[in-house]
C-alpha cells in the first residue's frame, strides 16, 4: 500500500522504476546508469533513494509521460497497480 509520508519507496516502486529505466535505456541506446542519471536530471531529483512514496509516485508518472512523448510504451504491470495506484500486493 502507499502511505503518505512513508520515508522509502516501496519494493513495487523500485521494481517498476528499474524495469522502466531499462526499457528507456534500450530504446534510447543508453546504459542503465546513464539513463538513471538522465531521468534524475530531467526531473530535478538528487537521489531517488531520498524520495518518499508519494514523491516517487510523481517521479514514475513523469517518466511515464516522458516515455509517451518519445513514443515508448511502458508496461503497466501488477507492479504499476501497486506502485502508482496504491493497490495492495
């Protein structure tokens, strides 16, 4: 579940982010590490580890919109349901 003010992102958020980052990296021909840095810079995030659950939801939504702008389809798996929509695992 997503709880406001929770200090750390959820496991589902981590799994979804890394999956999406990897897809983005493959589509744009970047390394995973470089793509991570590009996304952080694009959305003015110093460290994804410091984002609380709600901030991470915002970050994931921004990535999803950016992907759509580039014609990249990101999967909305069960992790998406948990990570972004707050449904229980």
